[in-house]
């Protein structure tokens, strides 16, 4: 049996990058996967790969900044599969600039996707998990959540806030047997890096003591661990998967 056998998991931002890697690894570990993404064709591609590999998956178009969409995502999952065991709040966007550079619209957008989206999805997932006797919520934060950085104030602040959300939810819902943890990756090889030059990629690699950036599948392994029963005593945790970046 896989580590996630008989579990139903919702994964946001599952159309590409880390979200897709998590969705496919979850399925390989036995989970039924709901791949949610604002880009439905991308979510469908992830679901199709899972089904082609013998797994069970459903793709849903979801704007996580919309309370209506977040609620429907959880309701449809429970109606279709009978329950909800795991939520992975993965969807996020990046942002560059200082507090003087970032406009109000950009600031609001980053906070809406990176923070409000995790809040809304968790808000509507928790009652279903309570009725099912417990569950696991894993929020994808970032190494940026535990350090200050030059020129990315909105992104950095949003990820710090995700860690605060995780810690508060872990305390609020421990009695209901809902565990809540954060995974904080370093730089990963995702579509966000496709516009960078070879020199820029080499600079990113050099930032990490391990001398390289992460593959999404490596980070996905930590997400599986926190979703599975093997991490039954882990809650409120902030798990760094950053190649030593924040140890420097």
C-alpha cells in the first residue's frame, strides 16, 4: 500500500511546477487527487497523466481568491469522493520590487493569491475534515518565509504570513485532529525560471550550499510525508527544503 492509500487530497496550483509534481506523487502513493488550478487545461493535463498511470483524479477550475470557488472546490470533492483528508495550499505567484516599487494593485494581487487563497481554501476544508475525523493541511510557503530579502517585499511578506497562518491553524484545530504544516522550498526548477538566462540560473544555484536548485519532485516528497500518517506528531511545523539556503 502507498503512504496515502484511501486518502482524498485537494491540491491547488496543480497544473504545473510543484503542484503538478505533488499531485502525481500523491497519486503514486495511492491518493485520490483533485487537481485545482485557475488554468483548467493545465489541471486537466495533470489529471490525465494520473489517470493514464492508473490513478484516480479530477480536474477543477478554481480561482482560490474567490470564496465561492474555494467553497465549491471542497464541496465538489466531498460530494464526488465522500470526504476530504488532505489539502495542499500550493498555488502562488511571485513578485519583485521594494516597498516603493510595488504598486497597490500588485501588492493586493500577491496577498490575494499567496495568503487569502490559503485562508479561503483552509476555511472551507476544515469543516469537512472535522466531520471526517481529522486531516492534514500543508501550505507551501518558501525559504523567503523565514528570512528577509532584497527586492521582493510583497512576496516575502506574503510567505511570512503563510507561516503565521499555519501556526495559528495548527493550534486552533489540533483538538479536531487536523494537522497543519508549512513546507518552505528554496529555488525550484519550475516554469517561473524559464525566462532566466544561463548566468542567472547559475547565480541561483550558487546561492544554495548544495550547489544546485531543487527539482519539484524532491520538494513533493516532503509534502507527502506531512500529508501521510507517518507524520502524525507533526503540526505547526515549518519544514525547510532549501538546499541549505537559509543556513548561510
